C-alpha cells in the first residue's frame, strides 16, 4: 500500500559549483526516495511545487563546530519556531566524510567519475533529506535513530542500504 501524498516540495540549488550536475541529480533522487516513504514528493531543477526550499552549498569549512562534531547541514528557525525554507549544506564536510570510507573495497581516489558522482550524490541526498526533515517536521530536534538522528556515520552516508535513514512519520495535522 502506498502512503497518501502529504506534500510536494521542490529543491532549488544555489551556488553549487563543486557539485556536478550528475551528483546533484543523484542527491535529489536519494532525498526523494527517502521521503517517498512518507508520501512526500521531492523534486528539483525546475521548481514547480507550492513549497520551494533553496539549498546553498558552501565549499569552505564554514560549518560551526559543536564539540568534536562539525555539522553537515543546517536549516534556520524563525523566532516563532517555524523553519525557514533555506538549507545550507557544508559540502567540504560531506566530502571529507565521503572520502574517508572505502566503497565496495575501493578507496575514494580509485573511484571512476561516474561512481564518485553517485556516491557523493547519495551522501549529499541523505544530508539534504535530514534537513528537509527539520522543515517538514517543523522541529530543530533530533532523534536517537533514523534519518533525524544528530550524528550520521560516514559508512551510512556512503553505503547502499537506506535503512539508517528511515524518516519519522509526519503528523498530517501539523
């Protein structure tokens, strides 16, 4: 049984020169696949949904540190507690994690360009899906497991299984 359509959002990438078109497409596909489990359509390139989230990728390591962790993405919340429709992805941090993990026994330096785009896109898409979650759930809080946990392992961001990125149910009344 398919979930009922709850929402259709479009992603508009801004300033993404270090993210190839193939990696960007892979990221959108990954975020869309994750949120489709909850009846959310995620698309991009030509935003056509009533809700458009802009995504800015920052190449420099401008991410604020929280203890020993550096965030991979962020979304701001207004004083009234509502999320803003703008996501920041710290691409340098995501790429650092991606490069730290072999994929199918191959180090990142040996990945052919098409595989690199796919893996980078998968990781970016999973981080993007997490930030979309803050927007959809209207919450800055994290969970102990699943998509909305505060810490994502590099192996999970790069790996094939999506199980570690299961989104929380969305309250249709919120």
